[in-house]
């Protein structure tokens, strides 16, 4: 299972909780990673997501320079219908049973209020008012925006986004905030989301053009920003991408390593997801009860510098950015293991 240290299957009959908590690697410290609530069709799909996401968190935390390992939790439920305070409290109790090996936080389908509920039963939770900065999504969005600018500079020779056409797929907490920053920078927006009210809001607020989420990668744009679920870059979609840059907040965007190679062959720059979307985990890892965010913002702004290093090294080594990002993360893990 990709070297995972621990995979726990959770069930609570009183609340209907069904969840999986995956701890991938604790070499650098406790395994930090969010809790996702999603109506998976099959338990096997939930397991696949937990395993992939937790491994991604190991690499994300390592590359971001954090003294934390990688983990993830997924709750099999519809966040709009099934999620209740009792369900989240039950999840908190199970996190507590892992005695700090896993630290949970907000993810898809989970709100800051949900994390406050989880925190009633465990201290091993981040992104709450008691642990500092609360909602991590603004920092994720800030890091993605900085990463988009770094990507634009590498491809177009300038980080100026004024007049650039950008397709944003997914308008959740992070995607919408990224769209806001892009609009403020003068970009022309094409937006898509399965949640119609979010699309209408973006049209009214940003003057955006809307397309079906399944067509977001096909549109004539300079930059494609995937901020929905993972595996969206695959053998079916990559051949149809029109943009010169793919840089977004979604986790595990590449379905397989071959898809990253295919992007490179087509001359499309890919910003590795766990490098560009690390702002949120940086905020929850470094937040203090005092609430100051200077260090968090400093390290989040540095995401652009990290990506520049990745892009330059990939060009020099004639490989893909994600392979370089993996190598950089693995170098830090190997150094820690040897110490």
C-alpha cells in the first residue's frame, strides 16, 4: 500500500460513521492531513482516495519544509445530507484513539465549524480557533495564486496576469478565492462547477464566462486551474487541453505518471499539485494560538520560489516538474531517516 504505516477502518453504528484514516509516513513528524467527506460509490474508492491523498501529504509536508508526516481521513457520506455534529464528534473520538499519530484538519466537504466539533473530542486537530488561524483555505488560495504567477513567468516571461484567459474548474472555498485574486490581477475568467450558485456568483462578481465542468480543460485559455477533485489530468483529458499552463489547487491531479509525461510532450507546464497547494497545510502547521500569520504568509509566498526552482531543475534535467518535486521531497525524507 505505497509504504503506508497504518490504515484504520472506522465504523460507528450510532451515528452511521464510516471512515478510513491512512497514515503514510511519520519520518518527519506526526501525520498531518485533512478529513474529506464524500459520497463514494464503493468503499474501495474511498480506500484508494485515502491512500493516494495520504501519500501526497507526506510529499507536500516534506517539500514545504514542515516537520510533519503525511496522513489523510475520508468519511463516506454526502456532506450536504449525511454530515451531522454527532458524526463529526464520533470521528473526533476515533482520531483521539490514534494518540497523536494522525492530526486532522479541514478538507473537501468539511467546514471550519466541523473541525471545531471534532476538537470537542481530540486535541489532534488543526485549523480551529484554538489552534490559531482557523480556516486554511485562504492560505491555500494565496499559495496557488503565487504559483500561477511563477508558472506564468516561466512560460510567458512575466508574472503579469493582466489580459490572460484563465479557466478555473471548481469554485469551492479555494477555487473561488483563486478566481477572485485572478480577477483582481486583470485575468479574464472562464469558470465551472457542479454547484450552480457558485457559478452564478462568479459570473455576477467577476464577469466570468461559464462552461460545463467537463469542458473546462478544453476551452481556449492561457492557463487551466483545476480546483475540483483529483485524477482530472488523464489519458482522456490531456490531449484536449488548450492551455500552456496547468496550475491549480486540486490534489492528485495526475491519474498516472504517464499523464505528466504527456503534458510535457505537449509543451504544457504542470505545477505539481502538492507544491502549489501547500499554503493551507503551512497555515495549520505553523499557526499559533496568538493568531499571527506573518510566518505563514512568508512561507506561503515562497511557494512561487519553490516552483521556480522545480521548473528550472526540470528543464535542466529534461524531466517533468512532478518528478523533480518528488525527488526534492524524497531527498529531505532520506536525510531525516539517515540522521
